[in-house]
């Protein structure tokens, strides 16, 4: 448990997870955007 407490309080880990979360959000948006436009072009 001490390892998890250390990781939870480490700002470097927080910034890394925050950056990955933002990157995954941007990737998910682009996947949605391209799939939506591909489906609209088929109609």
C-alpha cells in the first residue's frame, strides 16, 4: 500500500496520468469524428 500512496502523491505520476487521459480523450474524439463523417458520406 505504501507504493500506491507514494504514486498517488507524486506530482510526476499525476501529470503523466493526466496527460495520458487528455491524449486518450483527443484520440476518442477523432475516432468518433472520422467514423461519423465516413457514415455520412456513405448515405
